[in-house]
C-alpha cells in the first residue's frame, strides 16, 4: 500500500520531540524520559547564558570604541559635542 509523502512528513512532525523507549518497563522509560528532559533544559539554559554573554560583550566593545573615539577627537581638537552658544546675544 503506497503512503503519501505528506502523511509521512506529518507523522514525523507530530512525533519530532517524543521519546520512544524500547527496553525496560514503563517506569524505566519514564526515568529515561525525565533524564532527557533535564538534559534538554540544561542545554537551553547554557545556550541562553552564552547568547547573553555574547550580546553583553558586543555592547561593551561598542561602548569602548565610542569612548575611544570621543577621547581621540577631544585630543585632536575637534570635539564631537560642542557647548551651544544660546545664552549669548550680539
């Protein structure tokens, strides 16, 4: 009996995150499932920490580069921010 590709794809998608245990009793499989769930959650936490540290590092590097640019322009005599002359009259 031929099976349509769409049916196989739907079956795979529905069972993508499921765990199948082919050994032991129900309780052994339940313990196996819990261990895998803990491992997945730890991986997600590690990934989130790495992403957070990476973003923080990039922001820090941009801030340091901006500060260096400000200091460099001040020393060169062409400051980026100049005080306005709004209070003076001619």
